[in-house]
C-alpha cells in the first residue's frame, strides 16, 4: 500500500484507473522526460556531500551543481532497461503515443540519493499535473519552496506514470518556477523520469496541502503603485533642483 499525501493508492491499478479519465488532446509540456536538471550526489564522481539546508528554495544558487539530462538511471546508456512496462496513462500528457524513453541519460549509481533541481517558466499562474516514474523512491519534493505532503516511497521498478499529482495554480508563479527533489535508492537498479504538464482535468492526488508560497512582489516587472509614487516624487525633486540651478 502506498500513501501519497492524504490519498491512498492501492497498487498501480488505481493510477491506471485515474489515467482513463485523462484528456484525448496533448497537454502543454513545461518539463519533459529528457529535460536537463541541475544535480549532485548521483554517483561517486558527483558526490559533494550534503547540500545547504535551503537546497530546494527559490533563488538557491545551483550554478556549481552538475548538469545532466533525464532520465536518471543506473544504466544511462540504455535507461529503458531499468524501467518497467508503461502503464495505461503513459500517453495522457502527450495526447497520443508517448515518446519512447530516451536512449541515453545521466548516471544515478546505487546506492546514492541524489538532489535535483530544475526551473521552468509560466506566462501566468497555471494549474499543473506532475507525472512520475521512479525506482525506488523520492525522499522529498518541492515546488517553489513548498514541500509535497508525502514522499513517494515505492519499491520495484519505475513505471510511466505510476505517480500523478495535481498542483493548483496558487502554488505557481507567473515567471520562473523551481521544482526540486531528492531521489532515494533502496538497492538494485535505479530509474527516474518526470513530466510537468498543464492540468489533465482528472482528479489526481494533490501534490501538497501545505500553504501556497508567497507570490513574488513583481512577477511581471510592473512596479507596485507605491513604487510608482516614490519614483514620481524623485523625478519631481530632480526637476526642482534643475530649476533652482
């Protein structure tokens, strides 16, 4: 039995039932299964020790982290070999036949628990759906600094898409959004792929029931009224000084 936040999913069949409610049209894809992530601690060569406590936060500087394309797998030369058979919902994000699992990816060695971060842009606050396949699990997961209400602790192979979460628009920003997570391995092969899409309209488990993040003060570059007033006073003062001169 797997517990995802306040929702209980009895095996993979329940996720397959949810998938049948999905749309027949392609969704907007904001992060695809072959996206490039920032990461650390996925192998001996990328092990840098524990990250800073705010590794998941918006604005955290990950410029010195490694960069690698998903999927993450113990067999990066043939990632598909570490995934299980696709589930009935595999096509749902794409509105048609899903692309094959990419033919190459990034090494995730046993028994490492890597940290990953990625950013993506939205034109406006948007309802989202997250599609996950992972072997073995996820220790912690965040969107814009807000933690998911439960880690995905699973055993066995990763299946596209064994875990599906809905994210309300209140948790997103107009502009740059930050998704961060820590994977976990319990031994054996590893596999991780993720897609973030527009809302698929099905009633999936919620990503989090924690409070939404505080919105940026100026997500679209439009000055606040108070800022405009101060700017106007500054201009007026400058003009007065010029006249006196």
